[in-house]
């Protein structure tokens, strides 16, 4: 699994995840989300477009990240969901927990204002 964090504004960030999110890599995802929250990010978009496999450990890492963001008054949203991830979220009903957007731009637009707006 590879992770890349971009922060287009002080309160918004996009975490690009690629590869496999499984028992061997899920701790890295949890840590990346925690680090974003510690940077005072209030709206974190996790882009899963390049993820080819996610297992229960990966889903657990997303839930853990959701809790971390929520406890800090922030939000974690998902975007770029492939068919396997959509099915996994539907089967676990996590699609009712996470805000899910078609693309990263929509997710950012729906999030916390970037501070440059009047």
C-alpha cells in the first residue's frame, strides 16, 4: 500500500491510497489518518481509486479513522470507490456511516470551508 497526503487548505486534506489495504498495511492507513487529524485537518477525503483490494482490516482502519476525525469535530469522507470496495461497504452497512462522493472535487466542495471564503 502507498499513501500520499495533499493538503489544499489548512483544514482540508486528501489522502490518496493505492494498492492493497489489508492486515499487513492497515496500521499505516490508521497512522496516516491520525497524523492528518493532528495537523488540525477538519475534513479528510480518503481517495480509494487506486486500491485494488480491501479486507476487513482495511475497513476497520477506515472506521478507526472516522472515529479519530469525529472525536476532533472533523469529518472523514470517501471517494474513488471501486466495485469491490462499494460491495464491502454495502455488506457491512458502512456506506451508511461514511459520506461517499463520486470524486475528490465533490468531496472537498462538501467539506469544511477552506478559510478563504467570506
